[in-house]
């Protein structure tokens, strides 16, 4: 019986050591490999998310810069259109004033000639014909008023552009 007991103790010790050996030699290395893979996958996922977030941020910054550039181009275009309109209005006002003064001078000349006691020489000298073209010389007060309107319009254009660029 002693031999059976010794044998059973030896067999149980061998089985226990086989279990411990299996645990340390097979199970733990497999578990560690699996955990290492999972950690590596998690690290790759985290890196991919970080890169995606960074790419989204760069794309958003690029879009913001493109929107800002488009806004600036649009504002500059509107500014140029506004300045061009102000110049066209100035030229039209200048031309209208030239025509108005030329017509007024012709009307006054005709009125002067209709008076019997005034000679043609006097009327011609008093009411010399004015240049009705857009390039005439206007009186200082009229020219200052027309030019002042253009300056106001240009300042308004500049303010509108500055507001659009903010």
C-alpha cells in the first residue's frame, strides 16, 4: 500500500506540475500574445483616430481659409464695382452739369438777343457759348460739389469693403 500511496502522490505531483507547467509554458504566453495584439490594435485604432481628427482639422482650416479668401475676393470685386459705379456717376453728373450750363448760357444768350435795346456784340460777349462736352471746365463750386459726391461714394465703397472683410 505504501507503494500505491507513493505512486499516487508522485502521479498527483506530476499532474499538478504538468498543470502548472502548461499554465506557465502554454497558457500565459498565448494570453500575453493575444493581449499584445489587442493593445497593438487599440494603439493603431487610436493613432488612426488621431490622424483622422488631425486631417479633419486641417481640412476645416483649409476650408475656412478658402472661405475667407473667397469672401475677400468677393469684397474686392464689389469694391471695384462700387468704385466704378461711383466714377460712372461722377462722369454722368459732370456731363449733365456741362450740358445744363451750356443750355442755360444758350437760353440766356437768346433772352439777351430778344431784348431790342441790347446789341448782338454785347450778348455774345456777356453769354459766350460754353463747351457742352463731358470734358468742359465747370465753375469751382459746381466742380467741388460733383467731386465731393464722388469722394463720398468712394468712402462708402471703402467702408462697405472693410465691413465685408471683418
